[in-house]
C-alpha cells in the first residue's frame, strides 16, 4: 500500500464519520423539523396514513385556526409582558443588589452573600403554595403583578452579576469616587455600561426561562385570557380528546420563534454565557 | 478602623446644611446608600422566597385548605407522605425518572461535546449551535412535538419503527413505556445545555497535556481515559448534580403528555404537589410533600457545594 492510498482511506473515513454525525444531528433535530413542517400542512395531510415528513401542499390554515381556537394574540402579548417584565425588573433589582455586594463594603455583606447563595438551592416548586397564598391575599391572581412580582429579583442573577462586577477593573470607580461622584452615579455611568455583556446574558436567560415556564402561569392564572403561550397551548390537549396536531404545531412554532430569533442574534455570547453560568 | 470614623469622635462640629459634609452625616448617608441598593431585591426575596419557606414549614403541620382556620395536626402530613401508597409511588417514580434521565442525558451530552470539540470536525460552530437549539424549546412544546412523532396512528417515528419491524404501540398509554417516554422528552430538551457545559470544561484542559500524552505514545482512547476524563471530573460531577436536581422537579412534559398516568406510572413529586395543593386544596399536606422535595434538593446541593468548595481551595493553592 502506498502512502497516497493510506491518506485517501483516512480521508474517506473522516468524511464518512462527518456524514454520520450530520445524519445524527439531523435526527436529533427531528422534533424541531416536525414542528416547522407540520405547521404548514393541511389537516388532511397531518392526519394521513402513512405519515409524511414534507407537506405536499403548503398552507397557512393552521396559523389562522390557532387564533380562532385560542385568544392567541392576547396570549402572545401576555407572554411578552410577563417574560419581559420579569426580565426588566430582575435586571434592575439584581444589578443594584449585586453592586452593593460587590463594591459597597458594609457590615454583614458576607453573611448576606452566603444567605443569597444558599437560597439559590430552593426550588420554586417547593414554596409554590405559600407564594400563591401571598399573591392571592394581595388580590394578584390573574394579574401581571402576580405573575411578575414574585420573580422580580432572583438569587442567581444577584450572584452572577456580583461575580461579574468583581471582575471589572476598579480604577475608574476610585477616580470617580475621589471626584465626589455618588455611588448611584458610579453604578449607572461606569459599572452598568461595562457590564452590558453580563446583563445581556442574564436577560436572555431570564427571558427564555420565564417564556417557557408552564407551572408558574398554570398556578397564577385561572382566566384563559391571562395565560401565556406555553400554558395556553396545553388547553388544546383535552384529556382523551383528539389533539389538533397541525394547529398545535403552528402554535408551537409561534411560541419558539421569538426565542429562536433572540438566539440567532446573540448566539455565541448566549452559548458562552450558559457555559459560564453553569460553571462559575 | 477607617479614617472616616475618627473625626466623628470630636466633641462638637456644627452639622453642615448642604452636601452632607460632616463625617457623621457621611456615615448615615453611606448606610442609606447601601439600604437603597439592596432594598428592592431583598424585599422581593424576603416576601417570595424567605417567607414562603417559613410559611410552608408552618403549613405542613396543619390541615389548611384555604378555607376556615387551619388546625394543628402535628406530624400527620409527614406521616402520610411516608405511608400513603400513592405518594410513595410518586416518590419512587421521581427516583426512577432521575435514574433514567441523569445517565442518559449526561452521556449523550458528553459524547456530543467531545465530537463538537474536535478541531478536525468541519463546521463545528454550526453543529454546536444546532445541537444547542432544543434548549430554547420549552418542555411543553417539546412534549407536543414528541407526542405527534410517537402517535400510534399518524406518528412518523412510530411509522418508521414499524417499518423496521419494531412495534411500540401507544407509548403514552403503556404503563411500562410512559415513563421512558417522558424522560426521553426531557433528555432531548436538556442535552444541548449539558453539552455546552462540558464544552466549556473541555476547553479549560491545557493542550500541552495532550501533546505530552501523544509523545508518550498514547492513543485516542488512552488520551481520553488518562487526560480528558480526569481533567473533566469536576465538570462531570457538576453536570450530574444539576441533572439530578432538574429531574427532581419534573413536571411540565408529564402534565402535557400523561397527566401522571397511565395508572399513576408517571406521577412525580411535583405533579402530586400540584394536584394536592391546587386541585384538592390540601395545602397542609402539599406543603409537607414540598418540604420533603426541598430537603432532598438541599442535600444534593450540599454535596455540590462541598465538592465545589473543595475545588475552589484547590484552585487557590
């Protein structure tokens, strides 16, 4: 065997491995593919046997139907207000607290930090009942206040931002402090602008988690018009009933689309940040 | 102490009207600043995390139902958690879920991370992004897609498997297969997330270690067992614990796909908390069950904390 044939065989193996991995990847994406393709299929094809992957006839009927079956426009709006509201408030409150923990030396700051880290370990499912009682006492069931307020600050965000603030160079704040700038001014004009990557990361993470959450809107809203896309879509699956799969997939596609667009826009940063949030 | 506090011991000094120039005033203002920065977050966390923890513990010793005054019932609710066969079933199911979910999700994630970390793979960026995509799909939507794919009449995967001679029937109605199916949905949603964490761990391994191993004549498998895996053990432990904790909270796709059935075969702790707390309005009992969940989670987190505390010490040495 000459050197060249050895090289060719190795190349061939490499390309075969690549092709194999590509097929595995496509297979793993099958649920996403089925959502996209079924959303555009007419009902006759959705329920046809044998089932097919691609639509023969492309249609927008399913999208029209989802707006008839559910108050879907309202649900989309609710999802944006809920996930967006939580994200916005949590970003403000978390960054304020994180700044205090990172830069203002005060008595008890260490203890407070430990308490906050410890509270990271409490799953919200375990305290859901008292949270609900409190929200109900405030008269906030079926309101945005009830959906948003309990999540307007979270321990993970505070901890994550504190770590980031600590990594920022301190020269600028010291200079500003000598010039007599207030802490709030330093926070707003020096620290926040330098923390945009971390803030963006936390924003995307918070938004995705809340947008996708099912248990939370199920508990805090009983009125169909106050649900989110995620909780609203479950109304299409009555127990024992026939699921209108085409309409379901159209709704699912709309539910995923904003997140997919966001993901495409901040892809690299998003993946990197998920990795770092997991590790540090 | 700090120089700021020294001048405040002077017997008298007229308080400045403007700008708060005196040290006494400055320390008050400093404290006010700290409070202002912390207050919003601490009010929220106090009201919706700390207080509910205390309150849930209190409720768990009562027969609260949301109507009328709750009576103290001692440990009755906890006793029920550990004697009621339905509840024991849901605890066992949650354990089974965790035992199925964790190894499968972690191994798939690790294998994919190793592949997309290889510099010889073309279009690495494309593969990384694509494989991460399921992370942004909600568990509920993932459940809708899988239930269509696995539908016994019109499901594509079911049809293809039949073509290959495998008959799985209606998996969601099958008491043996329903649990693996809801686990499958969660694995599909999560592997990209764990893969990305592994990827970060892999990228922290210094390349010089591989070069040294190669010089010593170590093959690909030797390099994996002697370099990659030991260097990745912290990340590995982290991912395992995160996956276990996620498994304990299983709810969304089960609610969508089986509602806990058939024959309670997919009933989990959180499903049961939702059922008894928000459907049966047995708040005392649901709180006791919540507390059991909380304690299991805290124990797992403690293991993680101890592990990473040790890791921190190692890094600082």
